[in-house]
């Protein structure tokens, strides 16, 4: 397990010293190269949070994963490079838009302290994974390579929002508290096994495109949100899935059959 293997996986050839430019570049390279996916969850396979297993899956076997795997790996990378990084837990808002309802704290993201400022990075949030670090400042609109973001502090909670279809969409909320390993294990168990978990419903695969597009596979529907914001969709036959996983999402499957 070494950084060169990871850099080869994400095609990273830029600097490695701790800096904001390099943090942005690493975030984007990861999100564009290693897909978010829940295929093992659907197959009933356990999701390991052991770093060696995550590295083997995402880097050596050229698979993807979800937040605990992506951000667990990315945290290790940043620590190896000398960044001051810690975990945060969040409550996903995409299926619970009513702020009076409180979903479980099931998402992992990262906080990076750099040059006296706090930044958020999150390479494990599916079609909304960050492609640049986000400055932790109330109300500051920030243009990332793939979309516009902001953090707002309201009702004693932080809301991470993305500008989409002419409005600000809550993607998740967080309280700024760490997410220790014990909490990650509980949340990982819930998201990978509970029948109410989003990841138990259907195939979910996503990657950020190098051209600014967003690519997603939901069930058998391939979705491409172009850099201009237009949404293109196509329903795939089951026989097309394996090749789509390889060509569009850079996932290495000899013969994916949904199991």
C-alpha cells in the first residue's frame, strides 16, 4: 500500500506538498477517477472499513465504493502527504428536504486545516462529490469545477448546498463534530444492510467527468448532466452494464451480472 499506486489510479502528476492548489487538484483527480458505487451492497457483500481492504478494492482492484471507503482512503492519502485532516459526520438531506425531519448521521466527510483556515473535502458523495475543497465560511458562494456550492449556518446547523436548477439544494447538514471509528462502523452497518437504506434500493454509480459533466447510473438509467446543466438520459439493457461500468465509470469488472 503506497502513494504511487494511488497516484497511478487517479492519474495524478501534480505536486504533493501540502497546499490549497494541491488539495483542489487531488480532490478533483480522485472524484474523476474512482467512481462512487454500491454494487457490493446490492450483492449482499460486507463493506470493510479496514484501510488495507479499502485500498485493495478501490486502488488495486480498480473498484469504487461509498463515503466511508472513499473518504477513508482520501484521509489516509492526505495524512501521508502532511495535511492536518479530521473526520466529520453529516445527515443526508437529498431524500429528507424538510428541515424539521432529522435523518440519521450516516455520511462521512473530511475537514482540512490549512494555513489557518478550515476547508471541507468530500470525494464520497455520489453525484455531488466535491471536485474542489470547500472553504468553511458561512454564506460564501464558491465555484468548483463542476458546480457552485456554499455552506450556510442556520438553526445552529451547517447546511452544505449546491446550486441546481435555479435554486440552492440542501445536500446534507452537519454540526462540526468528528465522526469517530465507532460511529462510522454503526453508520456503515446501517447503510449497507438496513432495508430503508438508499443503497439497498437500486444500482447507484457516479463519477465526475473531466469536461465538467456529471455521470451517473441509477438502476439501468444512464444520466449525463452536461457542463451547461442539461440532463441527458438513456435506458441501458442489462447486457450493456458491464461495458458501461468499464468505459464510463472506469470500474474493472470482467463480467458484472448484478451479483
